[in-house]
C-alpha cells in the first residue's frame, strides 16, 4: 500500500479542522453569547473576560483565523471540483444526497456570513471602532433584515457543523457499518435542531 496522496491528506485535514478547532470555537462562541439572555452586565462581563486574555490576537490568528481560512478556501476547491448535486461517496439515500448538497451550499453561505460578522464585531473594533458590547449588538441586530440575516447564518453554521460531524466520523473510519451511520445521521439531525434553537435564542436575546 502506497503512502497517502496529498489530496487525501488535505481532505482529512479539512474534515478535522471543521471539528477542531472551528467546531469547538463555535460551541464556545455560543456559550459566551448565550450570556446575553441574562442582560447587558452578564454579557459584557463575559466578553470582557475573553478580551482580557493575554496574547488574544495571536490565539485568534493561530487557532481560529488560519484554520478557518484553510477550511473555507479548500472547501471551495472541493465544491468546485465536485458536482454539488452528486451524492457523497457511499451515500445510499436521498437524504444523504440532499445533505451532500446542503453541506456545500451552507459552506459557501457561511463564507459571506462569517466575513461580515468578523468585520462588524472584531475587525472594526481592532481598528478603533466601537466595542462589540451588549448595547452595540442590540443596535446592530435591531433592523429586521440584519436579524433575519443572522438567523439564516446561525442555521447554516449549525447545519454545517452537525452534518460535518457525520462526514468526519465517516471519513476517519469511526462509523463503518450502515447501521452506525444511520444512527449518527439521526444524531447529527438532533445536534442541528438543538444548536439551532440555542443559536436563534441568542440572536433574539439582544432585544
């Protein structure tokens, strides 16, 4: 058996970065922003603790920005080289064919959503703009169109991660049998629904 090809390794790394660190960061991001349900003081205190982490900018670049750029750019390569209407290898049902398509569509949509979100809540602040505290987020999300945009972005992020868990387990040989894959597919739907409920609640907590 020959050594794995470069494409094989890149696809495995792409799958891995979707779970760690990106997926882990999304969960942490949900946890921090969920403090908004307790009011301005709780949210501002939680964000201040993060902003006070030493060398935060370095951690953001190494642990978030670089993996996210790789995952997003290589995801576009995979989408471009493959047929988005074609079921993923080994897919036996219409659901998996649809999941294959939605994974790529949500990935492209997330590139737009994340770029705008990072610009409005991180880059502008780093360049001397307003601090993204509770009052800022409340005003930013006040327009109905912006709030709707964030709801769609949250749904895309939740689906992409939940279905990505299935893809990760399949690609890395964690789930091999058809039965285990069916169970994991059901679990990924549950993860998507649960995270979506939490994410939408967070968006509407800034009111």
